[in-house]
């Protein structure tokens, strides 16, 4: 019986993660989605405030390098757990949104 509940828990986790990934992808890459809006705002920021945008880009680059170095040393386990929880929460949100409004 314990094994049955472990299988059900795994299936629910996989389903929530898949719905979360699909929902975020759909919201990001559709026409007028988050990527289109974000790239437009980022281009506007580089044109309007180039020094601030350059500083943010440099900081993001060094944060990315530090994160990659941490993963290569084998100390990045918790980040992936939090990423899994994030996608599960997004899956719950998108399922709830679909149930309440009928739109994905």
C-alpha cells in the first residue's frame, strides 16, 4: 500500500510539473507573451538607460558564473529542488485558473 501511494505521489508531481512547464511556455512564447514584452522593455531600457542596463547585465553575468561554478562543484542540489517546487506551484496555478475561468 505504501508503494501505491509513492507511485500516485510521483504521478501527481510529474503531472503538476508538466502543466507548469507547458503553462509557463505558453504564456511566455505566444503573441504578446512575456518574452515579447520583456524583450521590448529590455530594448527600451538599453536605449533609454544604457549605463544602468550595462551594469545589470554585468551583474547578471557574474551571478550566472558563480551559479555554474557552484553546480560544477556539486553544491547545487537545493536550487533544483526549489525549481521543481516552483513548477509544481505554477502547475497548481494553471489548473486552478483553467477550472475557474475555462481558459489556459
